[in-house]
C-alpha cells in the first residue's frame, strides 16, 4: 500500500506483512501512480503508528493503491501484475480508466476486477472516503448519513455501498474463539407482546459467543440462527469456537450435546441459581445489549432479518477492534479485506445473498 504524505513530496510504503510504514524517497515522479486516482483522489497521512490518521483532498501525485498489485515496484520500472493468461507478473498502467496492460501479451485488465469495487461507476477516491467514514465513526454510518456526507444523489447507492463494505468485514479463515467462551441467544426485533421465553412470531434469533478475558470480554462471534434447537446451536458453535474450549451456557437442552462434539461444557442453571442471567453470563448479555443499542441508535432499528447477518458482521468487526488506538488501522484492514472480497451484484444485495457475480 503506497501513500503520499501531507505536503506531496514524500512516498511512504506500508508493508502488508508487517504493517510497518517506511519512507522511501521524495517526489517519486509518478513511478507508482494509481491509474484510477485522478485529480480528485484521496491522500492518506501516515502517523507515528504506521497507519493512516486522516484523509482529505489530494495534494500530491501519488495516492493509496488499496494494496492492489498495480503499485508494486518490480525493479525495472513496471508495476503490478499483467493479468494476462501468459503468466507474466508485470504490467503497465494505461491512461484510459483504471486498466493495466500486461508487458508480455498486452492483455488489459482492471485493477479492481474481482473485488467489491468491480463495475463501480464512481471514482475510487469516493470509495476511500466512504470507507474512512465507516471506520472512523465510533458507531458506524447509516446509509442516509453516508449519502449526506458524500453528496450521493441516491440513497440506494449509499445503501449498496455499505452492504458491500459489510461483506468485506469478515476476514476469510479468521481464527475461531478459544479458551473459555460464553454462549447464549438473544432476540432482535423489538417488543413482541404476548410472547414468552424462546418463542417468537417475527423477531430474529441471534446466537452470541464471547470469550472470557478475565473480567473483560475478548473476541465475539454473532450469527442469526433459525431456532434454538440443538442442530442450530451446535452448528454455530462448531464454526465459531475451537474444539477443546470450555463452553459456558445456561441449562437450555439445545446445548446438551456439546461434549460429544469435543467441547468441555460448563452449565449454569439460571432458574436454580440465586443470580440473574445477566450476572451469571455477563459477557454475552453485555454484547447483546450493546448490539441492540447500536442497531437502534445508528440504524434506528430498521434492519430486516434478510440482511441481519451483515449488520452482525459489521458489529463484530467493530467490537473486536474496539481497543485499537488508531482508527486508521481499521481503515487499513477494511481496505485490505475489500481487495480480497468477491464482487456482489446489486440483485444479490437486495436479496440478502452474497452469491453470484457482477
């Protein structure tokens, strides 16, 4: 990832492997220009932590390349990957659009092909600003708020952008929870008069897993599940928690088969306990409370069951990085994961599915 500094004279490199920033040279004369940048690009200031601290209008010629291979120095003046079928690993930026041309077979490919930016009609700098707003705001950004901040003409565009970014908030192959983990369920969807216990007519059931880190909460996992049956709960735990971990739950029968799956199971029967549920399983109850407050405050509670899983992904992304001292680190992570996320067509977004191409 390449960034220009505030005064437009120095080139910095952020190494994705070590996340360290290093000053390379002054005014590199466009050796590593982002073909899609243009004059309205976004610059990124690199602070003392090695992560971007803020964004603003472009002042120099070199801008962030989003970590794509289009701005990787190859030692001979060429940059990036050719993208052709010949197997060459070098290409040249061409002036038309955001294309790279292979140095060997001259095939042309877009540097944003195969990412969430594929097919966008808006300039990438506007995407950068959207990503910065999403990660720098403590409670995130609603579609209406993003539309106002970016001056987008359509609410639907802002809504679609946010959903594409939410799909990039889940890192492929992320580590499962481990150690001692509290697990419980909670309902999302407001009050439902006349309904008791785990019954519901229209609300969504969300499984919650939270690592115990002393008296604090470690990492979390959230997922919408169809019901509180053993198959649904066991499938969530198998995906979210490492085998051998200690699972702490209440006495609900749906958890009775966990030991057969390779987990150690600690049960606290809430009805027989002298302590209320929020004291017996404090971490999952706190996470559930924060989730509902976030959905009500940032999104006014207008989250459909069809798209709920992606809002849960965003909340998890934010919560698990809440201790980060640099908002820029969240920005960098989102940029990094956006480049590794497959494109999603608008029809799939509306349908609540991430399947398909486009």
